[in-house]
C-alpha cells in the first residue's frame, strides 16, 4: 500500500474507486470530468448526480461507477485558483481528505485520483501536487487501520515528472 503516479487514463484504472474532479453542481463538465461521465455512462451518472443535488467546494460525494472498471466514483470538488488567498490550499486538502474518508466508509482499498483543481480550475501544478501528496500521506498516517493503495492517474509527462519529484522528496 502506498502512493504512486501512473501514466494511465483514470477511466482505465481497476481500482475500487476513482475520483472525479467535479464541479459544485456535479454536472458533466470538460477535462477529466467529461471523460469520466462519457466512459461511465453519461445518462446514468447524470441521474445519480442529480439525485445527490450538488457538493460544496472542499467536499466529496459518491456514486456507483456504472460502466467504469471501478466500483465507485467519488466526486471531489476542488477550488478554482484565484491567487491562493481564498482558502484554496485548505479546500483542496479537504477535497482529498473527504474522498479518502468516503473510500474508507465504502470499504475501498484502492483509489485513483486525478490532480484535482490543476486543470481548468487553474491551480498551479507544483502547489497542487504538494497539497495532494501531503493530504494522502496525512490520511495514511492518521488511518493506519485502512490499507489503501492510492494511484494518481496522469497522462501528461511534465505533470507526471513534477508529481514524481514531489512524491520522492
């Protein structure tokens, strides 16, 4: 168990859960969110998200994985970057922690994350990786009873390199 970064589409991970970088309305979006909706089954996932009704920034909710290899999709809402003075680090940290808590509550022992908020939400890459890895390590340290494998699914070589450097510090 531990944290790793792999060059793979999040929709191809065979983990118990994958995390969707969601918006507060839980609507089908672009980027990672759009790919997850399309591969999971847009109609089914939209219905499941509408039934939940939304999620606040820094929070996470869970739906079935539908057509994905993963049993569950955890929808985590990270913050939009606006300079770092509007609690962005705390909200991003919370999105990861809430996702991991939902994974534990639903007996998931493997989870796939995108780099939340680093796409269209504009969070700077190095800072996004710092928060992501710190949150995951803090979770594992404070939950020694929960054996969980954490995989970051990344397709871009530069983003993967930055993450690997931070992970190996």
